[in-house]
């Protein structure tokens, strides 16, 4: 039966060309859009993880309540000892302390008087103990001028801040803020280099300092705002599982300074953004199934009118209406499978191109407040290879099922009149 129908479709291309064209186009867009959304989600996760959230994050309960303000005075104590314990309990995770702080940056003139000022967001990271943070933040690739810090007292400043304030390499700048205990703090740093991350939220005002210098500056000996944990490869289920076990063991509701672990998805706007993308993907596939079903329904009706003679002869020689109806559905299934394979292949080609080259979206992200790269890339995953079968096959079959209902409305008394015509 399948062989017979396949030969019929090949010999009469008017029955298959238009449906295959419509389905292949829809499947191609579905695959491309899915890969793009997936790439956007992976990029969003990767960028936020390395700059802000980690795959998991440990903070105090008091810090969590005001986490958007980054209140380092409510941070973690005895961090070095805590990391040793965490490394033994969770050896699959790499733990890294961070201090986030907001300061006033002051550029003095030759007389030591203020020449210009600006607000900055500081990142206290481990720049010298090992190279993990440098690789994680892609500092070598982000370096646009000068060199990476090679000794204590050196600082990296975003290129945009440097140009705005008028800072040059080897200038001495002053950071003005408050210590962990609330007193005023000032510290001089030498600008060793400038960076451009390609992330608007970072490039607008970030400075990178070694965590040892920040601890001295803010009077935070052996302390940190947060401890970030990084898995070898991000897995959402694993982060929730580890967080649940950790919180049962260490979180005390009666102690505001007890520790709590936060999975990436629960931090900031990540839950909303990732959930929205999941919903949009489901909505997109549903819309394609619905629209393509309508188009194929109309196509089936037009083909049905053209094939009235064929259907009439088949009914006249004794073929049942149910058998004809089922054969049309099977025919549409073959068309759907062939069209889906073609559409998936074309969609994957465009997806791989978008994955390798990306699209520069910097002009649209000038005021972005979330941490995300300005280069949008697709991400081809195993799901990309079969996601197109959902709208492709379903739309084809649904369109045939709806248009094929007309077979049951045929009146055999009219057959001979149609055949005479």
C-alpha cells in the first residue's frame, strides 16, 4: 500500500509539490527558530553564570533578602575554610569566592585634585591564585588595551568607562566606598588595562580587581559577598538537587546569617526569562501546526475538487469511503515525512551558520539591564534534528483529516453524472 501511494505521489507531482513546499518551509522555520531560542537560552545561562549567578550560588539568608543591592556587609565569613569543606563535599563543583561592590571612581589630576568622577560596579575575583577566573571571564579575549594585572594594586576598567572619564593606561585612580563595617574607605589603584566584554550591562561600568585587594580595601579579611559554584557542564536538575541537599543541611530559619544555596534558575530574572522562552517555543510550534493545517486543509479541498473524478471512480468500483479516507491520511503522512526531512535539513544548515557566525545585536541592546552577549547565536542540539517532525507531520495529517471529511459527503447517485462529464 505504501509503495503504491509513494509511486502515485511521484508520478503526479501536483498532489505533493505544494504541500511539501508549505510543510518544508514551516519545518525549516521551526528548526531555525528552535535553535535560535535554544542558543539564546544557552547564551543567557552561560553569560549570567560566569558574571553573576554561577551554576549555584551560596549566600547568607540576610544577603539573599537584599541580593539586588549586593550588601557585602551581610556576606560570608571564614570563606577559605568554607570552600575547603565545600570542595570535599561536592568535588564535582568548582567553588569561587566573589565580592561585588558599587563605588565612586575618582580620577585625580597632577595636583591630586579631582579631575573627573563616575560610578562603577566592582568585581573582586581571584586573579592570581589560579587562572580559572581569568578563563571564566574571558579576560584575555576581552582585553582591549593594556595588560592584565600582574601584581597587587592593579585594576582593569571597562573601555567605555575609561573613555567617558578620560582614563589612560598606568593612571592612578581612587575608588571611594564604605567598608564591611560601614566606615568610609578609599584606595588607590593603577590602571593596567581596559576591557570590552561585548555585554552592555558590564561595559557600562565594570571594574575588575583581585579579591585580595578588595578585601584589604573593604576590610573584608577572609570574607566574600558570595561563593559561586560551577559544574563541568550546566545541568538544571543537578543544580536543584544539590541545592536541596545543601539547604536541608545548612540553612537555619532562625539564623539570618546561615547559608543558603540558590540554583541559577531561581536567581534574579532567570526564572522569568527561561520560562518565557519555553512558553514562546511551545506557542510558536502550536501556531505553525495551526496555520499549516489550515493551508493544507485548503490545499486538500482544492485537490479534492480536482480529484473528484478519481474518488468517484474508486467509489464506483466498490472501494469503501473509509478506505479512501485512510489512504488519503496515509498519503499525507508520507508527504509530511518527506517534507519534514527536507525542511529539517535546510533549517539545520541555516542554524549551523547562525551558530558559527551569529548576528550582531548591539544596536538593539544599548539599554539592556540583563547580562547577555550582543552577538546572538543559534545552538544546534539533538532535539533540533527531530523538533520539526511535530509541526510537519501533525499539520500534514490534520489538514488531510479535515479536508478528507468531504469524502463521506459524496453521494454515489451523482457519480455517473460526474463520470459522464
